[in-house]
C-alpha cells in the first residue's frame, strides 16, 4: 500500500510523464550531471517541446535553447519512411521518456525504431558520432557466403542513395535471396551530416557487421548519427506490394550496448 502511494505520488509530481512506449535504449552521460534546479535543467524542459514540434513538422530538427553556459542543443529525427502520426507518437514518447531516464544529465540520447532524440550542452551538429547500440536476431542464416554477398551489394546501393541531397539521409531497398526469401534493408543518417560524413557513419556501421551482426538473420545498428538495419522480413514503409505485412512478430533479438561518447 505504502509503495503504491509512493508510486502515485512520484507519478503525479514528476515533471516528465512516465507512460510512454519503451525505447530500444538510452544513454545518460554521468559525466554531465547537473542539478534539477539549474538553469540548464530548466532550459532542457523548454527545449524539449520545441524539439517535438519541429520533428513532427519536418521529420527532423537541430536547434538550441538558452544562453551562455546553460545553452542546450537538441536534435531529433524520425525515420524518413514512417507516417506523420507514427513520427509524432514516437518523438512525444522520446521526449517524455528521456527526462525520466536522464533526470540530471545534460548529455542524453534515446533510440526508438521510428525516431531518435538527443541533447547536450556542446554543439554536436554535423559531427559523426557512432556511440550507440546493436540489436541482432539470435538466428543465423543458412548460407553465409551467398547471404553476405547480397547484403553487401544491397548496403552499397542504399548507402549511395542515402547520400543524395534529395534523399534527406534515407536509403532503403530489397534484394531476393532465393525464390522464398527476400532481404530488406534501410539506412539513414541524421540530416545535420554532410554527404561525406553520412557516408562515413554508414560505412562504420556496415563495417561493424562482421563483429556485431555476423551471419545473423537481422541486425540493427543504432548510432547517434545514423541507423542501419537489415531483416529477412518487410519492416519499412511503404509496405512491399509482394508481401504486405510488417514482419518480425516472433523474432528474438539481443542487444549489445556500445556507448563510446
Ligand atoms: C542547485 O542549483 C541551485 C541553482 O543553481 C543552487 O542554488 C543549489 O545550491 C544547488 N543545489 C545543489 C545541491 O547543488
Ligand atoms: C549463431 O551463430 C553464433 C556464432 O557463430 C552462435 O554462437 C549461435 O549459437 C548461433 N545461433 C543459433 C540460434 O544457432
Ligand atoms: C512475408 O513475410 C513474412 C514475414 O513477415 C514471411 O513469413 C513470409 O514468408 C513472406 N511471404 C512471402 C510471400 O514472401
């Protein structure tokens, strides 16, 4: 009973609502602890609504709030293929969740499949940052050689698409592995990156496949500057006309934390 009361009290007193979808992961940099009543903390509270509305509007925002040492820089982006509704649901959850998870840190990041949100007191826009998380399907492909050849070719193709200015950092595609199996892949850079930096971020993610995704049926690289994912089922929009269901319902993943801020 006592616990329940404490829980409710915490819930109602909290400046960030707790009810929101689970993220794939988050990072709170403990080297950047501040105090809840600091100007930086207040600026984070004022930055977040601005970040949310900008992301809902344009799918991406890089902005700041406040002055001097207490100035805080925020960046958020939705995956370019998701609907405005999915984007707005995701980024609202991200903003609610991040200040719960990182109440005292001024360098904080949160990853979802459909969006990413980050803030810090240093201006990080435009810089390649490959701190993040890997998620891999625990199952392995049956024909690694053939699979890796197709995977490499598809990654090359969608990476070169992602760096074209009109693409806003997004590349996606599919490739037939056999008459029954199709490989789907998507890459995306945050839109503050130049094409050269985007290519670099994607190359690092793909270059880490042998270490973190080796011969797995599916894998996700969630970095602070780019997203790389492949699966043997459809997972991006618009849905594949040849297989109009989003797959992945019973697939088991494991995650590896690889923060390197
Ligand atoms: C927190 O910050 C406020 C304002 O900057 C300051 O007055 C207060 O002493 C600080 N509290 C702690 C515990 O550091
Ligand atoms: C997949 O391969 C890895 C490494 O080769 C192995 O440790 C793992 O048990 C395999 N997974 C399954 C589900 O067989
Ligand atoms: C469609 O995708 C599901 C997984 O989402 C897969 O089980 C099924 O075999 C696929 N169907 C075709 C026709 O490729």
